[in-house]
C-alpha cells in the first residue's frame, strides 16, 4: 500500500510539473534597418479610416495606419495619435448603416445623422459649399484626409476647401494658407506610409466621368517626386502603395447593365437594351446601347429606369431610348474606363519608380486588389471577395473597406516593410476585425 | 424596383472533423507498458487488445478504468508573436471489460465497452482560427461482445462484433457580425452509429515468447439528422434556415496490430507492438444539410489522410507478489498530410512515455494506475482549405486508474 501511495504522489507531482502549456518559440522582434519611433501616415480617405460613406470614430479606430502602428509597438514603434472625433460626436460626418434587405434581397441602407461633428456649412465663392467639422488640435500621426488628391498637396488654399483638412488646421476657412505637404512635414518623423493618388483617378470615375477630371500623368509624376523627396529628405524610410484599379471595386460592379436589363425585361420582354450617353472621343458624347463593359455606379437610382421623360420626340421612358439615355454621371462607359485605367497605370508607374529610386518599400495594392477581384481571398477560414456586402472586404459605400479589409491592407503594408527593411513587425489578426454589421 | 443587386451571401461554413482522433487508452496495465498488449494476456482488456487471448485468461474478469485526458495545444499564427492556447478541458476516455467462461474450458465470452476515438478541443471564441473551429467534442463508444476459442496448446483465436455510438458537438464562428459586431455561430450537434468487427490470433510457442495478431475493422459512423444550429443576425437568418439538420459520415479506420511478448525471467515481461492504422479511408468529409440555401450549401472537403504507423514498447517488473511496476513508450506517425492540419486536434508525429503501477488490494481485486505524457511535434502549416497559417504544438497529459475484480 505504501508503494501505491508513493506512486500516486509521483503521478500527482508529474501532472503538476508538466501540466504547463506548450510554448512555441517565436523570432525576436526586430525593426531591421528602419526606425518606427515616429510613424506618420500620408493619404486620403483610405488612410483616414473612412468607411460606409463617411468618416466616423469607429472607422478611424480601425484605419490601416492605426492597425500598423499597433503592430509596430513590439519593434520600437511609438505612440500613434489620430485626429479622432470625440465620443460625443462619434458619428463624425455621418455614414451609412445597413438596415435590412428587401424581399428581392437588395440591401437597404439609411444614413446615420445623430452625434455628428459638423460645425457648419461654409459657401466658398467660386467653389461651392464646404462642410466644416469640429476642430482637432492635438498631435497627429495619421494625416489621412478624405477627398484629397495628390494634385492638391501644394495648393495653399486647399485648407479652405476640404472640411476634413480644415479641421486639422488651426485657422478657420477661408483664412488657411498651409499646403498639405508643408503641414505633414512640419514635425520630424522617422517612418512614413504614403497612399496618395487614388482620388486623382477615382473622383473622375465615381462621378461617371462627368463631375471631375483625371489628373494629368505628367503633373502626377512631378508632384509624386516632390512628395517623396520631401518625405525622405530628413532620412526617414517608408512604404508607399500603388493605386487600385478603380474598376475592381464593388462601386462599379454591383449595379450592372445585365442586372438592370434583366429586371426591365421581366416586366417588359420587348426591351432589348439600355441606352447611355457615352464618350465618343475628346469631350464628345453620344447615346448608344449599353454593354457589360460600361460600368454603372452603385448609387444609380434604378427606379429612374422607364420613368416618363418629355423630349422633343414625345414622352419616352428613361434609359430605354436613344433620346432618353441614362445620365452620364451614372455611367463610367467603356471609353471612360479605358481613360481611367490608362491614368492609373501611368500613376502607378510613377509611384513605383520613385519608390524604387529612393529604396522605399512598395505595397502593390493594384495587383493585390485585382487578384482578389479575380480569385477572392481566403484567410483564417474566412472567404472574402470583391462583391458588395457579401464579399466582406468593402464597406457599404462600395469604395472603402471594412475594418477586416483595412486589417488585410495593414498586413500587406507590414509584409512589404518587413521584406524591404528586414524587420519583423508581427501581422495583425484579421479575424479579430469585423466586417459589415448586419441588423 | 429599388437597387438591383446580385447579392448572394457566399459565406458557407465549412465544418471539419480532422485528425486521427485515435485514443490509445484501452487498459491501465497496458497504458503503463506503452499501450502494448496485442501479444500478451494481462486482463479483461484483451477483449480489445486481442480477442484471441481472452480464452487464456485464468479467471473471469470484470474491470473498469478511466483516463482523464488533458489536451494542451498552442498555436502561433505565421508572422506573429501571438500564442493561442486551447482551454483546459478534461476528456474522459474509459474502458470496461467483462470476461466469463467455464474454468479451463476451450471457450470464453467477453464484453468490452471502450472509447477508441474521440477528441475534446476548445480554443475559445476569440482566437485567430475561430472561423475554422471554436470547439469540438467528439466521442465514439464501442460496444464489443466477443467470443474466444482455444484451438490447441499453442493457438487460440477470437472475434467480436462492434457497435459504435458516436456523438459530436462542434462550434464555429460565422463571419456575419450583428449590429454590435458579434460573430454568428454555427453548432453541429448530434449522435450516430456504426458497425464493425474485431478479430485476433494468439500464439504461444514457448513459455518465453507469445505472439498476437489482430485486425480491428473500419467503423463507418454516420451522424444522421442531427441538429445544425446557426445563430446569425436576423436580416440574414433566411440564408440559414432553422431548424435544420445535417448528415455526415466519418470512417473510423481499421487497425492492424502485431504484438510480441517476451518473458526473460519470472519477474519481467517485455512487450512490443506495431500498429498500422488505415487512415487512408478518410478521403473526404461531406456535410449534407437537409435544407440548403444559396448561403448554406452542402460541403465536400478533401481530407486525403495517409496510413499511420505506431511503434510501442513496454515492460513490467513484478516487484513482489502484490506489486507490479510498468513503463513504456512509443512513436506514432501522423495520418495528416501537409496542408490538411486543422485545429480540431492539430496532428503531427508524436512520441510518448508511460509509467504504471499495479497493486493487489485484496484477493481477486487489483488496482492499476497509469500515467502517459504525449508530445506532438511542432508543425508549421498553412491549411489548404482555410488558409489558417501557423505553428501548432501539443502536449497531452493522461493519468488513469482502473479496478479489476477477478474470480
């Protein structure tokens, strides 16, 4: 019996001793040849954390620079401060919320209008109304400004025309004279990310080629060189990203010509095509039948189709005759798509060559998102793709990303940095960031 | 006509049973000796280890044992310093045997109830692989009536029929967040059954050596009409109709064993076992949901397991008439190919050591205790299906105790 007792003691002892958990040895954190102590992020709405058609606190907290900075902490990253909206005004500019689905499965969205940070609306002569937001006066690491183009970075009055930029400046519109480039480089930094340039193509594309113009590629190249030279002149290292193909976003691939036509034909089988006002060349537009290569924007109110329109030829249904084509602003037609794509290709070649010349890391967002568009992306058991809502990557505006989408982008930036500078910034847990919120 | 959208929620949960959930804990005496026993006559556990040896038991037996099992897994996602540990949950594999026959007769009857397959893994609801698996509780309980016959002085044979009662309870997060950002949940829960058989041959050519050869058949276990519970936000619940059921078949593989016992002195018994486990029957895992929608399709996922081998050795030393000391160990190769490792039981090649003690409490009453420590080698993998990428490492701690009454 004594032996048995001893044996039981031994076993209990063994259990106590070894019931410690297994532990996998991970590589020691290293910043490589880079220094992340003051990291700044330069860019537009994507950088600011814009999502669901607005800039709001929850989106800011999940911006890709914020995610990157959090991951950088273990390799010498410093405090990362964002120009956050206050909790009381957490809905910022307002944004879209998914409220349900119609009986046919179409999503229904509603704008969030409470707890906004809107300070006022200022009419600027010769420009239009500028929405102003509550001022932010603290330290800034995330310089993402929704709407900004590369074209705007040296334009001194820009701080009067963009409310998201104006809120970061001390002065009130229309008294500002600090160009964006000077603003972001005023305080020293050791590392930067730059993802400017999307709006130089996107603003044109999302307005159906009607409400804006593409930035001239030569101007783009010159400004990009100036930007990168300025960002690197103090010895900072950094990462830049290419501009995604605007046609790879759900904004242009959800309300399709085929889907509208099919729905029209359900009610009226004799209809054979939709008419659009399409670019012929230069600035000449002419009506023609739409094809699948003409991209219709997500915000097109499809209820307009077939509505009576009075014309010199009598009352005709909207979108269904050459005399009543779908308005230009709703369609990025095939020729406009080509113009946009050519511009993006030219912009990206400037971005890549300048970055390579300066030895910067490059995240090729163009290739990455194009690849997701064609093949989808599976990660951590989540199947993602570029579809609207169901794809999980893009937020309700069809252009900007969900927190999960931003986490994936942050990881791609981190991979590019790690491979360029020999650092090992740990990747973020994509599964910990959410997607679209369903009611 | 509002907005026309091609909206299909293509978020099909793919639920998986992975891994060789083989649990080698079928008798405390045998566990102590590295889970050898195919070529030995130890006690009622021969019903499992070798039905051919049952008839050679000198007495009738009734015995029961339990082996509380703590499975501690660690996961380090690729490119991170994060470590996720499975929660402390104790599984309870058990064994029960009864053997009866006329004294010194040419036949004996046996009954075994044991748990040769199972798994209990709980990673919690907030780890990186939650969309692959949160928790799994899988049990297979085999009921095996057995007949053993002595052919002559050297050779005896035996065989049994196996009825398996299996149960599964699996949970997984679904990437459909509600308005507060909480994930949807899938739970598959139910029971099933399967049939098989077990046969063995026992040869004792001399007093110094004995040899056993057994085959335990495949038991294809079908989980039928079991609950498929999906909790998702109300606006997308239509894609996951409730109530719903599923059917799935899991082939629990056949095992071929060869065991040899050596008796160098009166006090020493040395045993060697070799097992070949036919895991290659596990090619695919298919889930058939009763009600399908565009969001909830039947799934069909590749498993492509390969056959596995285990080598075991053990020894017993009779310290005195009342006490037996045992020790052993072994090595088992993994059935899971690269690219197919999943968090249910992140399989890898494994080594283990065991120790045991037998003590005679009274006439006809034995108590046996055992302890096993198993280490699954660290394995860095990217799963082909889920793209969950990282390193798994696992330790298993299994104390155990049994009581045997024989007369």
